[in-house]
C-alpha cells in the first residue's frame, strides 16, 4: 500500500521535462480531487463542507482523469496507473448520472401507466407556476398545467408550489379539476394577505389516511412532508422533499457569468459570495438530510419518495436519503439524467425513490419541457411484495 501511495510522488521527482512534470502534477491534483469526491458521499458537510464541492464536481473530475489516462497511454503508459486505479473505484457511480438502458417507447409507457397494480408517480418543481414571469411568457402556467393533465398521474409531488384563494392564480382548484389525483396534502411555508400561499403539495388518486411535516430548524422556505395513502388495501408513505437551495440572486448569476467568462463584467466579491452561499446550503442540507433519514428509519410502511434534493447523486444528501431505497432512474432510466435547467449543466437533483421490497419499476422518464428551471420526472411502479 505504501508503494502505491508514494508512486505518484516518485514519478514527479524523476527527471522529466518541465512540461511532463506540469502534466503529472495536474494529474495528481485531479486524482486527489476525484478521491475527495468519492469521500463526499460519506462525510457530512457539517464537519467538512469542502468535500461537498468535490462531490458536485464528480462528473468533471472523472472525465478529466479519463483524459489523463488516454494521454499517458500514448506518452508513458506506467503513469496511467495514477488515474486508472481511481477510475476503477468510481466506475459504478457513472450509472447514477448516465444510464445505458434502451429508452422506453411511448406505447409501452402508456401500457405501463394502466397496468395492473401500477402506481404512476410524477414529481415536479414548478417554480411557483412561473408566478413572476421568469420565462417571459404569460402562457407558461397553462403549459405546465397541460403537462400535468397529459400525465394523468396517480401521485403528484410538487415542490415550489404556489396558489391563491382568488381566481387570479388559483392553481390548486385547477389541478383538482384536470387530473385524477384529487386527494390533497398542501403545506405552506409562507402566506401573504391570507390568500397567497407558497409551499409544497402532494396530490393522490388514493385516499389519504395520515399526513405530517418533517420540520427543518434553520430554514423558512424549504419544507418536506409525508403523506400516507391507501393503495390496493395497504398503507404506503409518500415523502415529498424540497431541500435547501443555494438561493442565488440575480447579482450572483451575474457574478457567476463573470467568473466563468460568459460575460465581460467585474465583480471581485462575486466568487467569494457564491462560495459562501454554497457552503451555507451544503451545511443546512446536511442537517435536513439527517432529520429526513431519522424519519425514514422509523417509517412502518412501504415508501415512495420524491423531491428536489438540490444535490447530485454523488453527495452526502443523496447517499443518506437513498439508503435502502432504489432509484427509478438508476433501475429503468436511460441516457443522461439531467433534471435541472440552469447555468451548471448535466445536474440530476430531482428523484423518485422507492422501497425495493414492495415496488418494481416499470419505466422512468424525464419529460423534456423547459417550463420551470426543473424538468418534470415520471415513473410507474408496480406494487406488490417483491420475492
């Protein structure tokens, strides 16, 4: 073991050219970064928040190390061991980002939705149904409703839900009219003028027999709920989670553009402010994750868990919440699992998980509609104890 640990440094000390030493040094740094990204799954950001940044960068660090392997195979094969060994340890994590399954056909999806004992689940961060017209399109709310109407899901989990009690923006009444999931569990994080409500919502075709909130001590805008429903004579618990977001403001996005070179602007404090917001979000999310994990461990029922984790599969959040649950995308999804539409590409932060002892996944689909800053995700799960 000591030999392998010292090997990169011994290579670096040898009489290579300046360029060779530079590439080797960068390779070692990329390898250490990849190793730290593996550790991000197991160590809470409460104790070491910098690892969470490495976990976020896992896809890029992995790809970078792949490139180093190809480079050294051409230049000096022995050096390919630096990244090659690390890549082998992480190869199983690629399936959380990209699935090589054959895409499910539209006809098969329609068949699965109506199959015996199938439960069709939809999870969607609707970004307040475009309340503030972020899309510059007044028809966006109606288009979101069209997506939901066409899905005709049995269980729908909404994050960043908004409705009011007047006819101006009464999304809740509209939803209860256009699709079959009409038992509702709505919890608010804010109410203004007693008629405008922000929060989270779970709608169900099946009767609701119990409901509750998983309280977060240090967040006012994020919330997670559980809803017990009667499915085929049994009680199933549906978790709907919305975990701490980074809360970027407009000036933060401008600073990020500057930092990435997208626009020629100057904001020296931008990167520091962004890192601070991300650090705070990582730590809060870890605390929320621990509360959710405790709640799941005490759950006496089969579980369907949906939500916007605001974190990637290579994170402490996902690793803890998904423990003993299966990921529908991982089992039957296909292609790139991107669910977030934003400046950082290829992020999968929205999930449908389930108890593998009670559910068999039939399909998983990311619906390619750019109406929110998240894609809606859809899955059919066949209920029945798995032998």
